[in-house]
C-alpha cells in the first residue's frame, strides 16, 4: 500500500499506474489542502491510498518503478516507503495511522469509491464531518450521498448540496417536529440554568394568548432564584394572567386546582446543576409528569454538544416530548439540533433567536432544520 499526493485525480491515477500497474486498487481518496509560507498560501490537491495484490509479481512492480523514475523527478513525489522513523514527525505518523484506519474501515465495508468522484465531494464530506451533526451520522449520510451520486454523477456544487439536503431530510422521517404546543393543558419547560427557560416560557404564553386566544396562567417551581420569580410575575402582569409559586407537591396540586378553569397553564422549573441527578429527582417529586403535560427540554445552541447530550440524558426520565433550542442568534452552529433529534428521536418544536417577547420564537420544521444545517455547511 502506498499514499500519493497530486494536483488532481487524473495525475494521481497516472502515478499509481506507473508505479503499481493496472492491477492496483484505489482504497481511499480525498481532497486536501497544502499550505506554504506559514499558512498564508494554500493549494488544493488530491491524496490517494492505493494497493496492489500480493500475487502480482515483484518484477512487474519493479519494472513499473523504473519506468516511472524519470517522470517522478519533475512531479510531487509520493510518500516513500523507505522513510525512516527519524525523518517522520509525530504528526505525520498520526496522520498515516488515521489514513490506514479509514482505509481498513472502507475495505471491511466493501466500499471502493468511483475514481471519477469529483474533489468537491471530499470537500463536502470534510465539512459535514467537522459539523456538530455527529461523526457516525456524518459518515452514514455521506455514504448515502455517494450512492445517490452514482446514479446521476453530477459534479456541480448545487447538485451535491441538493443530494446532501435530500439525504439529511430523509434521515429524519418518523421524527415529529410540527405539533400543536397547546394541545395539552400543561406546558412545562425543563433544562439547565442559563438557557433562557423563563423568557422562552413567556414567549410561548404570549403566543398562546395573543395569537391563539387561549386563556393562560403560570406556575413556577423555580424558588431558588428570586429574580426568576419576579421576571415571570412581570410577564404575567403584562399578559394579565394569574401566577402561582410552588414549593412542594402539595403546592403544585393546589395551584392546578386554582387554575383549572384556564385553557393552558405554563410551568417554569429551576435549572440548577444538570450534572447532579438529585435535582431532577426533586423536580419529579414536585411535578406530576404523568398528567396532561407537554414537556420541552430547553437547550442553548451555544453549549457544547457533549454537554447537551448529558443534559438530555439527565432529564430523559421526566418524559421529554420535544426540544426547544435557544440563542440561535448567538451562534452559527446548527448541527447539534440534527444530531440530538436523530439520537433521541425527538423533534425540535421551537428555536429562539432573540430576547423579544413574543416575536423571537420560531416554530421549527424538519425542513427548516435541514436548511439551517445546509447553510452552515455551505458557509464554512
């Protein structure tokens, strides 16, 4: 097996044929960028890993090597097999190991890509891999894009993005996004502190009252932050809606009784430290999540993906119906919405992109989510 770098796929194939012969097999290929002058200049090239069957006679390969010797003196030389460890840097070794892992993975899957696959595909594949949709999903989706490409073999960027969009959207089939948030009597928001639950709750309530004509009320169990109670009371006064503060399960039952004549009751909860499962258990003791309740997990798009996953796992036991993502106006990363929806089979109900109540609340569909992901990948 050998690795070759060339300016384009045609030149790379010529190098492979000259040295390894027509029996060689392309195991992996990708578009890469080489930099010069401390990264100020960059140039696109193609990197190919090729192999020849062990049964091919060594004399044939040797002849090919001799024939190609003159050609290679004027071209970029592939990485030589006789490099010593002393000339290799640690980064180069790690890069070679990663390439070999990818190659072996491709071989075990029986996957040999068409040599005519344009470099644009590999650029797109790299961008998808670098997004927050998740490594496993990125690999799966790009394999589907490749299979779709084999049917049409289009090479322009627009066609490639359309294939990607189609496969991403197809992968979300069966996951519910569009749903009436006021179908149930209780709407509860849970999540960590600092993600904007109280403001988001006010947006939902204002939307229900002003746009849908619902009679509304508030219940808050966030008794740990005086500011949160006062903030919600302010929103309740503006909307002329009653509000109840609950410290225990008995308080919650009494509040439900007082507000039973209303169409929708919005419940605010304390965030606390999401890494401490005891707080979630406390929440479950106060609220009866088996009631006629729609529960949204509120997450901030500015959070780390791994943190979002841990938060979801922590709150999963309360019965999450859908996600609400906040602070879209503070980040360009949208891939996490896709990754979490795929992983937990829960759609995104709303996205917030500002602090204005109730304007900055966007009902989200699967098409909108994929459009946001495509835009992010296209602009990288």
